[in-house]
């Protein structure tokens, strides 16, 4: 009997049980341009840490952005500072080494917003990370990890109207602090008195815009969508939803981290060990379903990707693999590769109602 992976199942159960808690404790990187003090990063885990001593490190305006970020109750705000004469590109390279979920500019000209958007897309593609950003009216987005805020002006309660990019810090805290059990759609922003409405809310959303709107006496998030527009090649319409992508990213991160930290190099690549790992992943999926992150009525399953493994053998010159049955393919593991596949159904929030009443 092969004994392997004794702790993987326990680790996955723990990750699943803590998923909702972790989802509402996202880490924000807030980029500010400030010459008051000379440092790269300052980290805060609570608004209680925003003392007068800390305030002295920033301009009053920039310190206000940090305070606004904590309204949404993220688990941590990492303030990334660069001076007026410094290069944003260099700061972004340092930010890439940090562990975080959401990033955005406290202010920033159009060129800065565009640079941040391009950096997130490139970093996620090249380094296989899952950084997400909120940008203001960026020119090129069309990405599930970019939220493109569109309202040109907002008016905080009891304060003067400000331009949209100055509200990004508040939105970063909001999205980082929401649990998977809640969507930001129709979320009431009680700190706002009004916003400058976009010309056509539906058109803006359809074009990948994140917009707020005046709804009677409150300001709401119209629809919690990211900037994804182009579909196809595994990119589906539901991936436009921020809550769906948040769950996707968490699942991907949990599986990859558990495999890397507890599996790679520790066990021989034999079928029995692959089955043990797959079984643990499926336990993780069941726990996520019991927490209403995955649909408990759907088939949420991981399994060996038979065709990918068969193709690997054929490409390596073992043409007889073409005739192998599925079990033989599974038993014949390929070098150090673990070819897995599967399917899950991530639960969306209730957002649309059709109620026909016949009289």
C-alpha cells in the first residue's frame, strides 16, 4: 500500500472553511504620490493605526485617502509611496514582490492609470499572478482583473465635489472587504451624497465600466463588473462579474499554493499519489459548496486530464498511447507532470429579477 499526502486533505479542508473569512480580508496596495517623507511602503492593518504620528508622514489629502480605504474594512492597506520626481514604473516593480489582492492609485493622471492597467495585465500573464486593480477611465482594459471606474465626479457627504480618480481608494477598500456571500451590485455608498451620472448606465456597463448611480436619495453601485468585454477561448460571460473572478482567483491560488508547498518534490509521481491529491481537491470543492461559494447542486470535480496526458506520451514518441484505454493512460503518469482538469460552478449573487404576474 502506498501511503502519501497525509496532510493535504486537512489543509484543503482548512482553506475551504476559512474561504469566506479570507474573502472579506483582502489586502490593498494604495499608491500615493507624496514628498512629505522618504519611504517606499507603510503598512496598516486597522484604522486605529492611523494616528497623528502616521498622519505626519503624508499630506492631509493623501492621509484622507488611506482613511477612506479603511471604510470598506480590508485586512491590510499597504501604502506605496513615490515622489513627484520618481518613476511609477520602478515602484510597480517593487509592488510586484508584495502579497496583495487589489491595487490602485489614490490619484493619478490618465497616463498613470493606463500604466497601472497595462502593468496588471502584463504581470498576471507573465508571472501567473492574480493581482486585481481599480483604475479610473483607463484607455485599454478588457480584462477580468481590471475594474475601470467611470463616474467623472462624486460628491461626498458634507464635502465639496471631487473628480472620480480621487474616489478609487474608497472603492478599493469596498471590494477588498466584501465576502464571497455578497456582491457589490446595488451596494449603497452612504459616504456619498451624489455622483455625476454617466450618460447611459447600461451602455457603460456593457463596455466594461464600473459605474455608480443616483437612486432616489442614495448612491449605489450599478453592477459589480470588471472591464472584461472580449469572450471566447475559455473566457465566458460570467467572468465579467467581480464576485465570480474573486472566487476563481481564490480557488486557483489555494490549489496552486497547496500543491507547491505540500506536494512538489515530496512524493513520487505515481497514479496513487495523484488520486490522493485529486481526492483532497474534491474534498475542498465539497466544503466550498457547503459554504455557498460553489453550487452544491452542480458537479464540482477534479480529475486526471486523460487526453492531455495521452497527448504528452504521443508527442514524446510513444504512439501506442493512442490506443490505450483511459485507465491505462491514468496509470502511466508522464515524467514529473500532473495533468489535471475538472469543472466547478461558482455561485453568483441574486441580482436580476423577472416576476410576471397574471391578472
